[in-house]
């Protein structure tokens, strides 16, 4: 085995008067791709900071090869301490070159001249990524790198990391991200660190094997300890098995919904019987919404039924929030109409955990300081209800300020799910949640009696929960697909294939062209202009898309229209112009590709 570039031996850290972890040995090779996994509060972020030498440990010895640069991408970087996002990006300890930062920022679609104080969470995250990657580290430590990124930025980051020649350790709740990139797993559990040379795709099977072995050892212990072990460990395995059954049920629901939706684009249900009418929750008919000169939603039709789980996906700035506000009645359409059931009673769970008063106790948030909580008409003891959401019952009197970000998110879920409702709106619900809490959230959604609307960039979570996906591309069109994110991606790939040069050339039957006469000389190569366009247009299309990404990221600011309508109008016009130029360039390149294929034939 080659010598590690970084190692920690017998690592130990005291936190709050007790050991957070102790006796940890960690060795990182030059090309390791490691997933760091553990519950919220287990100490994952703290361990990363120890590895980065930002926290002084109480025990252990850290060794690192000379010249090895270690860079940490923090979960909440101190962006607001700087005037602009560029100031933040260039202020790294190993100050990166400005052109490197600008190049990465351009590919991520972020304007670094944006004032840091008014930048959105997604813009701050992009700036932090540009700052970290531009330093060219030999070892990269990533703490929830996909949080608040849209799908386009996540795809870009995955591609960059797949080509990265150094080592990285990543904490993430994004299962798809972890499955695609990691080759080894680190499991932080009860103060100990285990390692397996398997990527995240094999993590569940590995941990279940570990639990099974510990369960066999627990047979020798007293009944109380065995009961605790069952709740902490065996309950996780049982939940995963239940979720497999729920996934099978989800597949049946998707198949039934696909039959009702009919062919692509035929979103309105043809059934008009009384049963369908009583199940109707939201009925959108030919809805269009504009802001200024830009059409956000165009000719959208969908009937939402009771029990539907609908996911809304797309890049930032494509109109996801606008569509959600239309469906829930927060804003009205410019054209078309939306009818809603009179009995509709919704709750929205977004990123409000920051509004939780850190000085309050957990029982104050759940039960107004009492011992009992009303959970959708059923009275439950606070401590028992906490167990249902994977909390230690003893935390009932803990202050909110002592909880991690993920634990606060879980507490917010527990509070909101206790309320009566028949419509549940989830805005990026997976941020800061650990994998076990995501399993729990999937379970709660599956058992929910009402209708669910989910805006999320977590691909695996959508695949596990939704029956219909609404996909937006920024043109105003809304794709309606029965299934999850993977089904939407498959639809997009099929449509792209239909438009691809190979297929277009193979199926082209240009009736308008007259066949060359026998005496006409067939050209053997492209003209100089055609060859130049054929060679340069792909790069030009990429440049247009990069500029569109930057403009769409800027226009995604929900307050922009009210604050600066002139800039909003200019960005809208620029996006429309760029989209038209891109379409013209694509058409021209496809035409030339047909010529190239014909010449080759």
C-alpha cells in the first residue's frame, strides 16, 4: 500500500465535557474518494475541521506529506464578512489566481460582483466552490457541497470531481452524488470511525451486516441494553425494509398516474366522472404567467388529485417557485385559470429552522412547554413523539441552540407534521438532513393521506417519493412526467436523441430538395464557410449557454423585479435573445451535420 498523503492516528476530541470521538485512525491516499457518513450530531463536520487542522484535538497525531495543500469547503462559509462574492473568493488562505476563480465562476453561472450581503444561498455556495477549487488542492474536504445548488450546478460539480486528480472526503445527503463519485466509505457512529473499501452504493448492505453482527453480540447483554440496541440500530434496518415495500407501492402509483396522463403533453385527465371530481385538489387549465416581457410559465395544464406526490425540478431561475405559488394560490395567472378544492388546508415546510429561537427548549417548540402534543387529532407524549423522529427522548428539555443544523431541520419536520392538513408543500426539505432522517421523511411522506408538492434538487429523494415530476427548462414549457427525476431525465434524453444530428440525418427526407441530375457533380467537401461554422458553432453554443446560466442565476433573485425593474427587463431581454441565438446556432449546426453525413455516405 502506498504511503498516505495525510494520516491521523489515535484522534480524540472532547466536546461538552465528554468525548465526541476517540481512538480514530484515518489514512487518506493520493486518489481516495471517501464518503463520510453519520447521523446529525455525530461530529462529521467537526471531524473534517480536525483533518483540515482548523480544530486542535485533545489526542492524536496528524502527519501530512510536505507540500500537500488541504482545502475545506465549509457548509456555512463566512461570505457576508466581505463586500462582494469576488472579495470572498479571492481571500482564501492560499489566494487563488483571479482568472482561475473567474473561470470556475463563469462555468457555475455566478456573478462574483454581486454584493455578498444580498447574495442568495445558491450564489454564496457557488462562490465558495469557486474559491475552493481554484486553490488547486491535493486534498479536498467537502461539507454538503450540493446544498442550495440547482441541478445544472450539481452536474457540473460531479463532472469536475470525476476528473479531479487529488483526493477528497465528502459529507452529503445526496445519494446520487455519493453513488456516482465515491469509492470508499467512512462511517462515524457513536464516537468510532469504520472504513470499508466500497463506494456509497454498497453502504446500506455493509452497515446492515455490521448491525447484524452487533445484534448477535448483544444477545449476551442484559435486556435493557438489547432494547436500546434494537431502537438505535435494528430500527434502521426495519425502516429500510419498509421503505422497499413503499417503493414498490410508489411504482404502482406511478403506473396508474401514467395511464391517466396519457401521451406526452396530454396533461389534462380525460376522466370526468364524479369519483375523479371528488378527488380533484388543484385543476390548472392553460395557465400562463409572465414577469415583465418574460414568460415564466406557458400554457400549463394539469389536474392534481388527492394523494399525488408532485416534484418540481429545474435550474435556478426557470420558474419553480413561480409554479409552486401559482398552484397554491399565492399568485394569480395572467392567462388561464386554476381551481382548488374548497377544503384545501395546506402547510409549508421550508428552510425556517433559522427562525427557531435558540433559547427555547425542544418541548417549547413541540408542545408549548407541556408534556403532550396533539398529532393530527391524536394525543402523544412529547418524549414518545421525539423517538418517532429519531431523537433521544432525553432531549425534550434541551435548548434549541445546542442542536445541530440537521437536528433543527428534523425538529421543524416533527412540529409541522403534527398539524392537520391535506396539502403539504416542501421547499428544499432535504437540506442538512442525514441519510437516516431522509429515510424517515420518505416514510412519513408515503404514509401522508393528503397531496404533496416538493421542490428539490435531491435526485434520489425525488425518485423515492414522487409520482409526477414537473420539469422546467426556462422557456416557459413545463414537462409533465409520470415518475421521478430519473424518469424526467430519460424523457429529456429521448427528446434530445430525436433532435440529434445522427438521428436527424438518418431520418431526414427533405422533400423540398431536388435530386441531383446525372450530369451534376456531387460536392466532395464543405465550403470554407460551412466548415468553419461546423467547427466553431459547438464552442459558441457553450458560450451562449454559459452566459444564459449567469443571467438566469441573477434573475432568480425573487426581489430583483421590485428592487431594479430595469435590470430585470434587461436580463429578460438578454435571456430571450441568447435563447434565440442558441436555437439558430443549433439549427445551423444540425444542417451542417446532415451535410457532413451525406458527404461521408
